[in-house]
């Protein structure tokens, strides 16, 4: 019996009333933009917030539950993921609407780019930066996603979330504990929607800002490759790509993984990379940058799951983590 089916069988009738989709032994390489990684024991896609709450109440707290978004900023290790992966779908968490002249409400499965489009339609400025971020709002809230000089924390009013017991919480901007590419909100919270605030602005001005963002992406980023976006956070006082370039890592390859020759802070799967290849390449780059400049790069890409036995990325972990 597979790991996933054994997990579902162990819970018996606990999950029988759910309306969402349960998939044992889910192929995470079909979800992530890197197109790499092992199986999740089980994947649950809730129908809506009520269904998600019922799921969380039904699953014992000793069974791991992890939430993922659209997979754009995610590296799954080849050994796969224990317990449940929750993925919010557009059906129950994909609505976005203007609720005042300057505010939007968006579900956390809404792509960032769609929020930018909704803001344009409503004549609300300040969201053009989302037009260039390849992710969904849940991830943007969790990592304080930003681009073009604007960060998510500058727009968040409040966030609605469920805890591990299925109880609802509403967090203020201050409750989110934002810092650069980070939120200190409890890690067991699953964000379901958020209210954002911008400002009134002429649609043509907004459109021009979005066009500038798109032009920048198309000219300097490998957006047509299998990539997870920016691999490392920018260190204070410099840019990650500059330090990677100075360390001689532009275009560096390990297996099927490569630091993009176009933008060397973008890691790409050239077609055959495993999760191991990708993470090993990232740790190699970190080690070379540390040796070259003394700067310790920190991952921006979220890495989850287990290493396949005998394939641990350990050569550089001791000195860097």
C-alpha cells in the first residue's frame, strides 16, 4: 500500500464529509514551476473556507499539514512530503473585488497579476508591482512579496486565516510582523483572504506603470523558463545577482539545474533537473559567494519535503546554515 493511501485509510471516516478533492500520492512536480520533486502523501484542495475548516478540524494535530500556493516559489525535495499538502483553488479562494474607492478584497489563490488587473479596472493605484510577481496572494502575504520598490506590507489592511484547529483569525497589518521578504505571523495559519488599500489614480497612469513592469520582466528575466523567480534574497547594501555574478556563478550548471545566464539570481530547470540538482546548485552558489565576498545569501525560494536517502544536500549546509 502506498504512503498516501495508508494515510487516508488511517483516518477512516474522518474525511468523509469533505467537499474538496483528496488525492493520495500527489505528484508535486506537476504543481511546481520548477517541474521537479517527489510525491506528497496526500493533496487536499478544499472547496471553500468552510470546507478547509472542516478538514483542519478532522485531521489530528500530529499529522503534518502544509499549505502551498501556485508553486511558483517552491522547491520540493525528491523524497516527497509527509502528511497533507493543502492547495487552495480558484474555485473557493479566487475572488477579487473592489470594496471601496481605494480598497480591494482578494482570496489567497488569486494570482498577484490578477490583483494588479483588478486594481487597474477599479482605478486604484499602488498595485502595479504585483503585475510582475509570478505568484498568488497567499504567498505574497506570507513572504511580504515585493518588486519595483513596493512591498506587500505597504498595501495590507487585514488578513483572514484559519489555524490548525480550523478556527478563524483576522490579523491586522501589525499582527503580520512584516520585514523584508518575511512575515512573523504564526506558521500554522492558512491565509484565506485579505483586504488591501491603495489610492485613487488615473487608469492610464496605472497602465503605464504596469507596462513598465512587464517590459522590465521580459527584457531581464527568464520568464519563459522553468524557474522559481528570485532564488536568494538581496543582502543589505547589494543585490544577490551582483554577488552571484562576482563569484563566477552566472550560467553555472549542476545536472539539469542552471543559474540563468540572463539573470543569475534566477535558477532554472533546463529540462531534466531533480529537486536535488536544484538545491545542490543553490548551496554551491551560496558557498562560492560566501568565499568570494563574505556575504551569506539566504534562500527566497521555499524548500520543503524530505531528501531521498543518500541524496542529502549536506556538503555546504554546515558552514552556511
